[in-house]
C-alpha cells in the first residue's frame, strides 16, 4: 500500500470521518481495468461475440466492460480497428451521463487524450458537430489520433486556450463537457507518480484554474444547454466549491439530476449552506470503496433560457473549395470509389490537403486548428493519397475495392506491422487502391497488384 501524504490523509479523515478507514483499505484492493465499446462501429451483441477474451459488464456504463490485465487488449487487431477504447471505469461516467442527441453541437474543452471525446463523438452518430480541444499541443496529438482511430467524421480538433475560443463560439454549444485539470487524488491508487506530485497547495491552485475554465464554458453554452463538470479528485475545494462558485456567479445556471446508480454517493455538505441543498443533491461522487473504479466527481448544469442565436453555421462560405478541387481530377476519381454518405459531404482544400468539414462548423480562423474536420487525404502530383483517418471513418461496404481477413489470419498483424500482404488465388481483389479490414472493420489502405498488396498503413500507428 502506498504511503499517503500526511496532509492529504488529514484532509480525507476530515472529509470522510468514520468512513475514512474504508477508503484507506481500498488501496489494498485489486485494481480494475476497463474498456468501452465504440457504439459508432459495432453493436453490443456483435462486440461481445467478436471479442477473443473474457469481459464483464460495468453495471453503470451501458457500453463499458471490465477486462483482466493479462488480456492485453491494446495488443489486439480489434483495438487497431477502433472498436474499443481503454478507459478507467469511473472516468467513463461523465460522457456516458451527458445526454447527447444526434445533431447537437458539442464541446469537450479539456479533452486529451480523448477518452470522453470519443464517447461524445460516437453518441452523435455522424450527425452534428464535436469540437474537441486541449490547450497542450503535445497532448492534443494523442487526442487527434484517438478521434481518428474511432472513425469520428464530424469533429473539429483544436489546441487553444479556452478564453480565445469564447469570442468564436458565444452561446454556441448545446452540450459542453469539462473534465477539468485537477490534483488527481482519484488516481493515487492507480498511479503513484500522481500522488508524489501532489502538494498541500495543489487543491487551491487547481481550483483557481477550474473556475476560469468553467466561466469560459458558461459563455459558450446555449441557453437551455447542458454543461457537465467533472474531476478525478476528491477535494471539496475543487469539486463542491467550484460548483458553488458557478451557482453564485451565474444565477442562470442550475444543477440537474444525473441518472443514478446504487454506488453513487452524494456531495460533501461542508462547503455550502442549507439553502443550496437542492442544487447539491444532484452532485455525484464515485468512491473506490463503494464501486469498482478509482473515483470521480461530476455535476451537470443547465443554463436557463429556451434558445440562443450564437454564431450561424458557416454555410461553407469559409470552406467552399469546389473550384479548387475541380482542378484536381485525381480527387474526383478517388471519390468515384466511395459509396454512401461521403458522396454528399462538403470538402475543403487547404494546402493540398482535403478535409470533410461538418455542416455546423462556423468560421474558426484565428484559432490553433489541428483539424477543421475529417482529414480525407492529400492531392499530390497526378494522384490522390487518402489518409489513415479516412480509412477509419469508412465502413467496409463504402469502398468499392475491399478485403476482410479473419482475426486469426496472420496477415492482419503483418499488415499492421507495415509488411506487404500476399493474397491467395481464391481471393478476388481488383488492382489498385484497396481497403483492408479485419472481421469486416477497416484498418487502413493498401494497393493491390496481382496477388499482393503494397502496405499503406500509417507508419506512426504500426504494431510495435
């Protein structure tokens, strides 16, 4: 059992009282591991039939599962196909409980590495807009990869300070999620490095930052919209006190109930007066001594009002590249191989790179943009080179020339390692660009010639 900082122990003893011993004893429990099914790509029934290892349902997450550490799900081709995301079980709760409707405009403000954004994007179901942001460019690169791996085709990915986003998105979003930077006390059991980085000043330092981010999020939320605030810490200063700050500063903000589960616990009453009890009754605490997870805090707010004008959609005035793309017949030729929804999308040409831009996206010039939409590929001399991200956004039947291998076919791993793939005489594949799949789920592109496939799997994603 790790040696907890003495000041932290005193804080927790005050918070939990006679129940502190149960919390401390939880450090001796076996750690649990979780994965979350990508509801955008596969149904629950098909997922459970396809998985080659045993899982157990997480009872409060409809698409969440516990797995055994020895199963090593990150070393499975189904992970490379974007069929699931590895995530600590209690951390799945905020995005799961934020009600997303197809067509919503959704913001994940502190998003890296993407655990919550991938669920929000999947719940949108290819409709509406996800703006996902992280101020750290290095962390945002991990966010970018996970959004692309999940096949989310209606996301704009930014790496910007939240205050710079407010003038671009005033009262713009239907739903906002803030999984705020915090002191990480709920990670002590999982990661002792987080515990060693904790200081007695951590709670106050993070609390100040959280309140700034919350204020900026309120400014970007439509009247009538929902804001989910969460942390992976236990400090009342970072949790209930931050909620109290928003309720006091913004009278149009009120908490709303979160779908309950028997293991959820209520807010800590020591930081608010009795007049606000009804508001704080909607806060949720997840404790490791009560549930199989590391711990989390979450509160959902609604902003009073029935509508907001915000900024209008771009109507693609800012992203209309039809004339420029007409000069690239190689792109038109490539699109002739595509079936279904991507035939009617809007495409934007930026420095020879083609993006599929969500209809709802406004003018975001001036912000630090990693992706204005789905990166489709690059126009090169006399050819169009489709991207790995576009391969992951496709379904197998949306590309004319595709081939699927079974999970136990050794060519799947060879493809993921970047090797050339040999075909059998019975496998019918046309020469030229082809989509490689495992169990009917795309992995990436290749180029077929006779009885072999030249590998085009993205080098930075390869099996190590």
